[in-house]
C-alpha cells in the first residue's frame, strides 16, 4: 500500500486538479487507505456500484471544469482545451510551455519556486539540467506573452517566478 500512497502523493503534487479514481481496491479497508492517501474515490472492481461511482465522478469533473477558463490581466488560459490567448489573440504553446503556464496560473498571485515548477512539469526528476530548463521555458513564455499590455512574468529573486502587473 505504501507504493500506491506514494504514487498518489506524487500525482497530487504534479497534477493538483486531476481527479483520481482507483478501481481495483482489494477491500473496504484498502478503499479507506486509498482515500486517505489522496484518491478522490476508490472502489473494489467487483463492486456493483463501480459504474455508478464512475458516472458520479465524471459529473463532478464536468462541474469543476466548467470554470476552467482563468485570466490574469489580458492572458486567458482554458485548462480544459489547453488554449491560451494573450491580448485577445490565440497563442500557440508546446505542451511543456502549457504546463509551466498552468503552474503559474495555479499558484497566482504567489511566486512559484523553481522546485515547484520542476515537480509540476516533470515530476520528481529534479536535476541541475531540469532546473536550468526552467529558465529556458520561462523565457519562451515571456516571448510568447510579450503582447500583453497588463501582465508579465517576473523573476522574484531568491524565490522563483510570478505574474506581475506591467
């Protein structure tokens, strides 16, 4: 069970908004441990309630994602469709750039540390190379969002990066 708990914690850290359903719990005690470890729902696979519980989770996910469009200044991010607009124009981002932007939006208005960005984008693979890549990808985002008249991505010395008023 420790392996499953560790995996759930890693998933929660990397994708804080994802809904996690475990469908192969051994028994009710296992269901309780999985829920305590971070699963949104867990069920024994032979349970007659499996289909109903999956439908319920899907309904909750649709409700939560209804507000998936978020904006800071004139930068708009639609998490569900993974589309970004800056100053009214759509901006094409790579999946990695989208992940960095998602993390900045998720933590806004607080600054986001390099470690948090690295965990969010690549998981537990923290290395000097990955830390250096954070600067590179932040640079890409700054270039792609430079049309914004209202916000920029600022370096917060000793902390990380954050959205700030232009």
